[in-house]
C-alpha cells in the first residue's frame, strides 16, 4: 500500500473518513520517543466513550453510562506502562501483553494467544504496539482475519529501530463502507513535526468530525488527551 517515502499523517487522515482506530509510534527529531492513539466510531455505542488517565495508564470508559449497550469491545485499557515500555493497543490485548511481559515473555508470545475481533461482518483487526521509552525502538503488530477463511488469523509483526523525526502508523480499516475492510500492507512511514503540540492538534483536526471520539498522545513533554465529549483534556 505504501512506499518508503515518509508521509504526512494529516494528509492520510484527511483522505480517509474512517481509518477506525490508529496507532502512531516513533521518535521526535531530538530522538525522544513519541506515541499516539486515536479511536473513531460510527454507532451511538462506539461514540459514547472518553479517554481518562489512570496513573501511567489510559482507560476508556462510557461518557454516558445510561447509553452503554455492549462494553465488550469498546471499553478497555488502550495504554499501559510496564517498566520502560509503553503498550498501546485497540483492545483488551493490552492486558494480555502486559501479563506476558511481566512474566518475562515476549510481545509475540502474548499475541499468539489472541485473534481478530469477533464483530462480524467487519472482523476488526487487533493492532498493537510496544515503545521502548529509553532508546525509542518500537514494534507494531496486526492480527486480522484471512480473507477466504472463517477461522484462520494472520499475525504480522514489524520491528523498527529509532530514527529521529520519523514514526510508523497502523490503523484498523482501509476506508469507510457498509462492510469495513482491514488495513493491509506495511505500517506507513511518517514525518514527525518539530512542534509536538501542534502536530497532535493537527492530527485531531484532520480526523473526520462526525466519526472522531478521542485521542491520546505521549512525549517527553507529557501526556495529551483530547475527547470529543471534553471530559478530560490536556494534562
């Protein structure tokens, strides 16, 4: 899907009404680690969510508990920290990865136990990332349904060395549609702006106004949280 050219994240998002959930990991131009995670939604249940900070972790919770219908695939910890490592995912595999790492096992070991989401007909991929907060190295993964088989899961892993001023982006859906098709190809190589706060704001502004829900961003300057429902803002 993508070439070795570094892309501008905002241009990618402006041209896709529904990339779904997305992870960006990499380094700023000074070599320090950065990360970003955003969620989008089309249904009332999906849009009824906010990000909240809980110590070193980020959790998703309903904005209006009275409207919550099914929490199974929409309420989870997208971000957890263990020692010098940040875990970022689009589902409860965050906890699986955390548990495996705490026992000295690997990112890949943890995801061998997980599959794509059981949300037919979309079968949303599970996307995950590890970011080393000391040296900026990072890994990305996607677990998705094989096209012509109802059971088999394709597991792809991508490992990257820190490269100042660049990051990689992976998301769940190729484009909007009645049936959402899974992301394919390699994570997209990105240019990272010098001004991280402006970069985050521009990414949020580039997400489709009707579908965006929440965004989390991490850098050495701190954590930024933006919620559509404004329950918690920059920290």
